[in-house]
C-alpha cells in the first residue's frame, strides 16, 4: 500500500523526495569529511603520502617476489625520486581540502548510493525488486575493490614510473595538487569503472544489450578498454595494461551476468 502511494506521487512530490534524498546524501558526505578531518594527520601521512615511500606494501610485495624468484633486488623499489611543493599561497589549503573532500566521499559512498537507490526503488515492481536484491552491497563491494586496486596497484606504480622518469638533467618537482590529481583520478576512476557488471546488468534487464551482443563485440570492447585505461591512467603502457586486465575480467563477468538475466527471463 505504501509503495502504491509512493508510485502515485505527483511531480512536485517527486521533486521534494529527490531534494530530501540529495540532502541526506550530502549529510553523509559531510559526515565522511568530518571523520577524515578528525584523522587528517593519519590519512595524509599514512595513506596519501605512503605510496612515495619504499616501505609501501606494494613495493615490499614486489621486492619479496623478486627475492623469491632469485632476482635479488631487481624488483625492489626505493623512495620516489621527486619532491612535492606548493607554488601558490593557497596551494596547501587546496590540497588539504581535496584530501578531506575526496576521502569523505569515498568513506560515505555506500550511504550516498543508498539514498540514490532509495529514490529509484519505489518505482520498481515487486519482481524487479526481487531481482536486484542486494544491489547496494554489490555496488559498494565493486567500488571499494576498484578503489583498493587503484590505490595499491595503479597509484604506486604510476608514482614510481612518473617520479623516476629521466628526461635529460631535469628534476621532478611536482606540485602537491598534481600529485593529488594523479592519485584521485586513479583511485576514483578505477572505483567507478569497476561498476561495469552492475551497468551491464541493468542494460540487459531493459533489453539494450545481450550476452550474444557482448560476445560478438568482445574485440571492440578490448579496444574501448584500452582507451578507458589510457584516460584514467598516466601516459605509460604499464599502468594502462594493469587497468585493462581487470577491465577485461569485468567484461567477461558482465557476459555471465547478462546470461543470467536472460535465463531468468525465460
């Protein structure tokens, strides 16, 4: 009965409901920002700046792998060979606000998505609601898997490549904002790209794509994956390939998702 009432809401009532949901989403984002603000020193020193140091878990893993394969220190990394600086009076403040804002949004992502989903959900039928049960969990899981992949794989390797890349006798003195832009684009970009199976699920539900379509254009998808990888990563082949591999895996998972949707329709 309650759902029927929500479906019969007027246009203005829908706008009011949207306003409430957006307001709550902003409140959750602010709450995430406050948490990051409280632990700002830890976040900056042990999360944001950590990929610059040789003791970062990713570097230690590669070093261990190199020793295990008898390569001695060939896969070991040293501290990134560049310095960070602020070239404007408000540079440090802008960097600080960037960290707390992006960190807050990442932290509050499940709650923010729930508010968006809560606005869309009343318009779905009972059968449709049953088929998308647990959507919040899967969306959040994929997002955080993407964030972790971006942080522990793409970010440190990109920092090492770009920070140590030699061009004549030019030293790399990067601005703190360019460093944060690199990190945030890799982390957030990968988190969003990892939503591919969810997007394919809904496209398959409404009949826009099918498993046969995805299989037919697998080669084209490979090229598109490389283009997406080039957009969200620095201009080096290693980072692009590291992004494209999980994207290809997600594409294959998306095919299985579309097949399951088609099977349930029968």
